[in-house]
């Protein structure tokens, strides 16, 4: 089972912050899911909401603040406790903190269309420049963004973030040319996973925080889970190499990870 740290390690450290990514990376996590928005000066920054209110207590819109101003805010509200200041980081700073990552899911939230267009360019250029076609995927619930990403480069992996029962998630992801189906745990079933694998999709399920639920998803054939507690989850699954190896029959040509990477 591939373990992705949700927003770094949301349950263990402040979400989408450098200390959170540093904590998870230092404890062996090499797969991450994180949220990306565009700052006022055109730099991609890592934050879930389009406003700074929830995580910093300071009212403001991300798109109206520079990356430098965002880094000065303290993003420790409504998240895991931490002893020192945690600013809103630039995407590049997160990547520098996790240099040997194996895979990143960059989730893009719906924002003003022109801003999403610029962000799409920035992320496509990042993947192309670093040849990260097998190490990164652009994910979103925004179908316009997913189409735009593929329009820029068909080789860029994309993923549909899906939390509705209708329309059919597999057909929706396939129609968009996606490589990933990023599915809400409450919608996951063995039938959906089987259908997704038949369509060549990697199934990544969020947000899964109980080992019992992870084991049930593993039985269904899910490829990866996104969790707030990646380090403790990794410790559990690392002790089960025979179970991990048994995931091999579920691999498809569109799965980006090697069998060796499934231990993280």
C-alpha cells in the first residue's frame, strides 16, 4: 500500500507547512499530497483554502497576497499543534525540503479562471523542466483545469478528485484522460476499484486515518491512500512486506510507481 502524506502530515504537524513536510520526510515519507494556489506575485504557494482565515486567523485572500507576505503569517490555527512559527510556504521551498520524493500529487483548487490558467502553466513548466512525468501528478476536482493540463502536455499525469456519487467516477476520469482517480473513502468499493483498474487508473483514496479502514481498502485493491498520519501508517505497513508484495497483480500500465516504491 502506497502511503501519501495528506497536506504533508496534517494530523502530526501543521498542514501544508515546511515543518510538516520536514517532519514527514524525516520519518521516511516519500509520497505527498498537497494543495497549490497562486500568490499575487505569480508564485505557486502551498495552502488548501483560497483564504488565509482558517489556518492563520488573518483574514485575506491568497491571490491578493505575495508569497513573501504569506510566508510571514503563522499557519498553526485549526491544525496539529507545533512549538514554532509555520508560515505558508512557496511550492519550491516544499520541493527543496523533500528532494528525494518519489511522488507528489499537486492538487489545484478552483480559483479565478485566469489565475488557474497561470498556475497550470507554472506547474506544467515545473514538471517538464525537471522531467517529473513519473514523479508528479496534477489533481483537481475542476474539470476545466484537468483539460487544460492535458492540453499543455499529454504526458503530464492528471487525477480527478471525486467526492460525488454521480456521475460515474471512472467514466468521468477516463473521459478527461486522467491517470488517477482520487476518490473519497466513503465512495470507494471493490466494484469501483475493479472498474478503475480495468480503465488503467491508479486509485488513490482520501482521507483515511484508521488502520482498519486502510486494511479494508487494501482488500478492495486500492493502490494508495492519503492520510493525515503518514508516519505511523508507514510504520505499520513496512512490517508487512508479504502483504505489500501481493499488490503486484493490481498494477496497470498507467500506474506511476514501481513495486519497490509501494513500501512508502
